C-alpha cells in the first residue's frame, strides 16, 4: 500500500511539473496591452470607443441560445471533421519573382504572395497548435509544407488580427531572427509583437483605410467584420482585411470576417484585383456575423471585383462543426454557379495567378 501511494505521489508530481512547464509561456503568449503613444493613437481611431474597437456593422460573436447545442455537437461526430487520409503536401519551389504574380498557400490562412519581385507572408502560423498552451487547443491536421527556416527572403509579414490561428508567438519570434522583413499589423497588435522581441522599427501599425509602402509595395488596411482578443478581454486591438498593391498587380486578403456591404466599397475604391484570398472555413450557425460561409466568400470575391479566388481558412485546424471537406466543396460549387475563376491548391502548391491549375477535387480523395 505504501509503495502504491508513493508511486501515485510521484506520478502526480510529474504531471504537475509537466503542467507547469507547459504553462510557462502562456503569459507571454497572451501578449501585451497597448500603452503610451500606441494607446493614444488607438483612442483617436474612429473605430474605437468606450474602451473597445467596433465593427461598422454590429456583429454578434456567438448566439447564447445556441451554446448548449454547439457544445454537444463538438463532442460528437468528430470523425467527419478530420480527413481520413493524409493531406497531400507540395514542397514549394521558389521561382523568379521579378515578374508576374504567384501565391503559395501553406494551410489555414498562411500564404506567400510573390508580387512583382517582392514577397509578402500572410498570417504565418507554423506551430503545432493554435493556442496559448502546448498541451491543449486545436492541433494541426498536417505539417507545414516547408520549414520556416527554408522560406526565401521575405519583404513584409502581414497580420490580419491577433487570434491564435493568425498570430503565433513562436512563429513571429523565429521570423524576427530568420528574416529582415517588416511587420504590418492592425492598430494595437504592435504591443504583442514588441513583447515578443520585434524591434519597434520593424512594426507598422495601421488603422482602417490607412496606407503604408514597404519595399515598393503599397498596403492598405481595409475594414472587416470580426473581433479580437488573446485572453479574457476582447476587441482591444483592431482586425483588418488588406489590399496589397504592386506596381501593376493587386491582391485582396479578407482576413477573418463576416459578410457585409463594406466589401463592395473596397472593390469600388481599390479593385479590381488580380487575385483574392478569402476566408471560407470555420463557419457555423452560432457565429454568422464573424466568419463567412463559402457562399459568402464567393460573394465577397465578386464584390471586391476579384480575378482568381483562392479559398483560405480551412483544412489545417479543426475550428468548427462542419465536415472537413465542406468548405472546399461548397466554394467550388458556388464558384461554378457564379462563373468565378477558382484555384484550390494543395498546401505548399505555388499558383501562377495568370495560369492557375484546374480544380481537381483533391480534398475529396482524402476526406
């Protein structure tokens, strides 16, 4: 009996030590609140009032009445929310960026835009989990197609908002050491980056409709309909969609968003676009205002006057209750119905926007 008790004590201590080890980075992962001049700038934003940022069209974050049903559904039918075979990966081979427009999707919302000689990295998340914890939270369904250290030289890193599946502390810290790129972020997000060791001189913070030029590429922070927060408080930093303007080519990135009439305004002011990367996954009846359905995503592409649509925010992390393959299936169906040019690359596949690969339904073979 005494030996069994000692064994249980040792196991309990080991588990406690493991939990402490795993939690040691959580305070840093949560990030930092804006202070000083950064805080004063936030308070001057037209989007900020009563201590928070606000959407132009109010958005409910989750319907309270649907929470019990959502919780029950989350613990059941997990099998359909994962692929049944390994997700096919393509090892990206960097090409000549001097001309043309190429886009490489790495999974979820992480992507590389090669635009007329420059490279822009979107929402890079290379960690195993999109979570402040190493032991809990959504885990990757596939490995990154390329190690972070093997990425080619990058000119700019673009962040849409501060949620863990778009802003990853460890990835940012590694990029600071591996690359010389500047980081373009919505208002308030710079405080997180500074806490993680990004030099202030490499951070560019923009409010909606503000513009910055980095490495000859013009970036415009444009509205989105979403929310923010890495801890218990919400909406203390801004969220954005982005316009990326090269000398002659243009790309639109939606970030995370619900559908709203602001996209038509973006298209009227900044379009047409050669390509769009639009959120089509992690939607649900409980949060219709903050994540688009695939049909909404195609409508957004049409509204901003896009050329080639590349759907993002799906395949890599299980963040909603829909079937794993559903976002791609519904996007493909809606794109055909509306005559939209579509590319659905495998993670790591480099797409020539002027000569995109035919859609082949690869995800259906592994779902």
